[in-house]
C-alpha cells in the first residue's frame, strides 16, 4: 500500500476512535415506519430519548431503544475514565436507510398474482458529548 493511502487509512482509523455509534442491519420493518420514531429522538439528550422510546406505542421504538443502549455502551467502552453523569450525551444523528426488499407473490382473482414488497431497513445512531459548564457564582 502506498504512503498516501496508508496516511488516509490511518486518519480514518483515528476519526473512528472519537465517533460513538451503533448500527442495526436488516431490521424487518419498513423504513417509513422507522423514520417516524427516529425523527423524534434526533438531537435529544440520551436520557430523555430513552424515556421517549420506552413509553412510545410503536413497535419500532423497542428496536431503537435497544440500539440507543448499544450506542451508550459503545461510548462507555471508549471512555472508561469519564463518568457518564459529567457528560451530556445527546443523539447527534440518526440515519434510517432502506435495506433489502423481499419480493413475494400474493394470489389474486382470475389466476393473477400481485407483487408484495417486504421492506427492511438499516439504522445508524451517532452520539456526541458536550461537557457541562461549571456553574460559577457571580
């Protein structure tokens, strides 16, 4: 591998060390249904997002809650020396992309068949932290 490619690969590896994320692949829910829930938690503090997902009636919220807990665990694994109470973690980005589509046939009247698309999605959650500002008495 050339030196330029090696330097780019090393810089990409260093960037991944400071990014905190979790991914869910091939979730058997349509992306449209998942985006409704994902839009709720984008830009929200982690504790508030967990509460919102825990009490939301949609089924997609259960999967997103587990994924958010996984992202928090990934953050803790990379920051063992920092207490989670001292840092304000928030959901920086949530991506819901279309996954594979299973095509099925459903019988229809008069010998015909209708095509059914069973959609799936990929979800990625990025977390970011902001340190709490020290309160000073003026």
